[in-house]
C-alpha cells in the first residue's frame, strides 16, 4: 500500500473496526501514513476518545482538512452482503462501514497530498489534518476539544474543508457552505392523576399535550432565507408511561427537533415556544416545562474567493460546477466555523449509515483528483494572499 493509492488506503481504514469511541487502529494508520509524508503528528486523547492533529510546513496560511475515522455501528452483520469491516472491492465498488462516511474521504485527501508531493509540489504555507474519533458519537471529546487545544497552543487555521459525504450523485457535485442549526426540545405537561371514571377530579395533561403538539407541529417558523430552506419542527415521541386503562396520568412528555436557519437563534426559538406553552399552562392549570438541548447553531460561509476556488477545482475535474447547499444534518463544521471559514465537500452520501454501505471506486478516485486540484489552487490564490 502506498500513500498515493486512495483505494488501498480506504480498504485499510475500513478494516479498522472503529465504532465510536473505539479507534481500532485507524488513527495509528493515518498517523503512520502522514508521518511518512513529512507531517508532524500530535495525538490528542480526551477521555475515551482519541484524536489526531497533523501539520506539514512551518509557517504561512494553514489549510486544514477535517474529518473523522469513527463510524456508526454496522447493525446486523448477517444482513450485509459483504462483511462491514472487510473493505472488499467487488465490480468496481468499495464495500464496508466507513466507505462512504468517511474513511474514503480521509484517504482521498491524504492521497491527493501524496500525489502532489511526488511531483515535487511544495505548499506555500501549511497543510493540516484534524481527524477525530468522536464525530459519530456525542461530539464532546473530539473536534471541539482539539480546536480548544489548537487555540491554547496558538495554532491558527485559515480555511478548512470537511470531507463529509455531501454529493448527491457523485463526488463534488454539491458543496455545503453552511448547515442548519439543530435543537432538541423535551416538553413535559404535569397535571393531576385521577380515575378515568371521575375525570372531573383530575387535571388530565394528555389533551393539553395533544393541543400543544397540534399547534407546534403547524407552526410556521419562517419561509427560508437567502441560503437556507424554511426551518422545520418535527415531533419524534409522545409518552405517558401509563399502562393502565383506568388511570388518568399525572404527566405526559413529548420530544421534538427543530432544524433552523440563520433567521433564528436557540434563544429566539425557545422564547417563541415558551409563549405557546405558557399560554397552555394558564388555560389548563397544568404545569408545562421545557428542556432544550442545542447541538449546533446555523451558519453560512458566504460565497467568496475560497468557495470559488473549490468550485473551480470541481469544474477542472468534473467539467461541471458544484451546487452550493446548506441542507442536511449537522457535522463538526459547526465547531470549526468559530475558528475559520469552513465548507464541506466529499463523496456522494447515498449509502452512509446504511447496511451495505459502499461507494464506487471511480468516485473515490474522482474525489482524490478534486482534492489535489483544491490544494494546488489554494496555495496559488490564497496562499500568496494570506
């Protein structure tokens, strides 16, 4: 296996059973490969999670590739056509957990750098890797803490590219220039328990919750913004914990998720919801409580010279431009955006997290070529200007 072969490197990474937070040797492999290319590597373990920061070059603008080597569990292994940690290539398709999300993306960027170095290319600045083992997990001891370490040790990132699978059909067809924010809300309505034969002696929280669910589910948060679709609110659960048919429960809970655009903040959304729940409490006499957990706020990297060079790199390889998007879920870009401009660009994401996760070999090669062009253009245009 050589560093210039993204397929062999992807296979080797897939064979590391790195289900969050277990590393399975994946970061050891990345470190060995990068050190062989001249990178200075620092392992950064936090609690049970291991992370890696690697840098090439002593000074100048720092272009950072960010990603993760941890993967979600494979589920029922017997349901896979090919073992999830074998890394088999069958009829031009690479199979395995992490083939799409995102071990092949990590391999593609390493190989892109290695191929350029084979041509005696030298960046006019620094190239770095920020690789975590906690992206698919709680995201507490991964990228967020590595960024804190970088700040404490005066490492500066000028631009970042997260190699998440953003493509719709093939690598590079979509560039994520931002992400919606996400917040989970737990709603609890507490009334008075009683006998179903004597409802007048109780204060039933179930109808109160039903009205709240109906009202919140129909709530129009906005109609979208320049770079975002309309925000959404979706209920995921309603529960009384009550197995008896003759007891009015004292309490009922519900959970919903809000994916919000740049027209909102978690505080503004919480205030909007609280207006509705406070009114329900006043009318019903029940207590209505909220618990809010924010996993990320919305952000957008405005189209500029950086996004233009990324698009030019895609055009040079694919012949057609990328589409800029802010759709999808969350990623570690939500942490990096506080340190430098960041976008996401990677493989097509059709099979990520699925049984039989896979990616065409040709798409991994295409992404490697795009990343190679990105590195060339970055240090031609922004390396000199920074």
